C-alpha cells in the first residue's frame, strides 16, 4: 500500500497589507523589505480564525467530496484558536465530520512537514485510508506591530492536502530533525513560561538566517539520498517561504535552477506552517506540477526544527 496527496486547497484572507502600508506603521521602507526579504505584501485576517481558514482550505481540498470519509485530521499551527480544543477538532466540527481522530502539531514553520510525516506514519501503521493534513496560521495576532524587525515578515493563511491510500507510492521519503538548543533565537512564549504577556514573536533574525540556509540544504540532501534521487529528478522545489535570500541560497547550494523553485512570498510573506501547503496548491493550480511530478518540500522553523519530504503527485 502507498499513500498519495490526491488533492490540495488553500485560503488566504482578502485584506492585503503592502510594504507601503507598513511604512505608515513602523520605521521601515518598501525598498528595505523588498531587498532584504523579497516580500511585497501579505494577507491579514479580518476576523477569520485559524480554524476558519483551515476549514476553508480543507473544503477546497475536498473538492465536494464527503468530509465523513476523513479518518484523521492533523493541523500544523503555532497560532491555534485555543489552547484546547485543538484547531483540528474545530475543523472536524466545522466539516461536520464525526469520526476522524483530530489533533494539532507544533513545530513552527516546519509544522506542515511534521504533520505530513505524522499522518503518513499513522495511516501506514493503522490502515487509515483518508486523512486531511493542514497548515494554518494567524501570525498577525502574535507579531508586535511596533517591532519592525518581525512585523514585516509574517502573514495569515491556510493550506490543506488530502492524503489517500493508493496503489502507487506518492510519499517517497522524509528527513526530519530538531535542535532545541537554538530555542531562544526564535520563539513565542506562552502561559507555561515565566515571561509576561503579551506573547509576541521574538527573533534574532540574522542568526536564524545562517542556520536556516545550512540546515535546509543538509536536510534536502539527506532526503534526496534516502530516496535515491538527484536534484535533476526534482520537477519543483517548494521551500518554506521565509525569505527569498534564504530560498535562493538553498536552491543554489542544491544545484536546482531558479525556474524549478516555487516562490510566492512576495504576495503572502511568511505564513509559517501554512506556507508549503499554500505553495503546493498554487503550483498545482498554475500547472507548474501535475500528476506524476516529483516535488521536494523543505522547511525550517522555530525549535529549531527542520524537515524535508519528497512526494510524487
Ligand atoms: N526596516 C528597516 N530597517 C530594519 C528593519 C525594517 N523592517 N528591520 C531591521 N532593520 C535594520 C536593523 O535595525 C539593522 O540596523 P543597524 O544595522 O542599524 O543595526 C539593519 O536593518 C540590519 O538588520 P539585520 O537583522 O542584520 O537584517 P538582515 O539582513 O538579517 O534581515 C531578516 C533581517 C529579514 C529578519 C533576516 O535576518 C531573516 O530573514 N532571517 C530569517 C528569518 C527566518 O527564516 N525565520 C525562520 C522561520 S520563522 C518561524 O519559524 C516562525
């Protein structure tokens, strides 16, 4: 038995916040943001909760199919609606599904790869036939809109994939890892800590940048080795959308040409766990990949965490 991504969906809020809008909020410029990050605009929730966005993305991924067939829902998010119930339980309820096992995964921007790994493993070991894996974030709620070093980076949105048991193998391999000793370079405290509210994103961007490039390259190389593939076999690289300079450095070091690298962070910024599933959905809709294409996804985030996955669509 194999597991395959059979359909995808995504949702972003209508409200666009451009770099020029940000110039009115903090001491920054469109020129600084564009050259340092590649981001031009991002979407900001106008009241949609993380589970609302996750549900919209899921409905699109389900493409009219009965949500009751879903036996497992895994949501990757660092910005859940509530401590509990999980965002996955809220999505289950909004989809009017009554049978899926449902839970959230916390691995910051690597969350979607961790969620895919978890769902894939559970499906194989427990014989589950159909699952929903979602990355959904409302980062606009946890950035300090007075801190120009972080508020310019993030956006809101959600992406979802339907995983199904299949005769052909669609999930070719993973490489995952974590190093908690870097935890203080990128984090959002919460009620279990001794830090005072408000709980905003704290990031030492420059230090994160260097580790991100090195770690993403190493992880991508390991997954290629595990799957006996070379960069030439990859039809599309979908890196986590944090910074176009990170993306270019990773692609260059892997020897993957720019035309095979998906970038949409100019329009959405960093949507954390949602960035890869939103990108995959867009790449499919734009016809950049299709059934049979081989896609390498690679992510890096708070923890530090990292993860890569090769899929055949
Ligand atoms: N506008 C104008 N100036 C700014 C801004 C801004 N928005 N932000 C910072 N600056 C200034 C700084 O104050 C600094 O000024 P100084 O030289 O006078 O001290 C200067 O610009 C350079 O700052 P750096 O932090 O060194 O800039 P850098 O080139 O590193 O870019 C950035 C910063 C974009 C944050 C980059 O470091 C980055 O992308 N880091 C990685 C982020 C990432 O990948 N995160 C992981 C995923 S996120 C997750 O897991 C939730």
